[in-house]
C-alpha cells in the first residue's frame, strides 16, 4: 500500500487502511471473522469471552494465518503467470 502511495496510485495510506484491507482480504481467503478478530487482537465483548474463556486460540490463529499465506501465494503465482504471458 505504501508503494502504491509512493507511485501516486493512491493519495494516502494509514495503518488503519492496512488493517481494514487485511480484514477484508482474509475474509475472502476464508478466514473466519472470529479468528480474524482474534488475530487482530480485537476485544470480544461478550460475557463468555471477557470472563470465562481463557484459551489463547493460538492453534486457530496459526491455521488462519496458514490459510492467509496460501491465499497470498496463490495471488502472487497468478500475477507471475500474468506477467510471464
């Protein structure tokens, strides 16, 4: 995103833009919203999450990031094929 800003494609960029873009694309990649929220350390406001659930969800977060990794690698591979053609 910063490269696109520096190249004049978009006028400005912030960390919030990056977080919002990741949240949207990770959803497209199939990462569940609950896991996206946990990866981004969003506060979960329900009683169970605040008071009782002490699990850190690290295996679920890792699985979500592995899904994200596969998604990004497939986008990069498609781009490489497009450039090679």
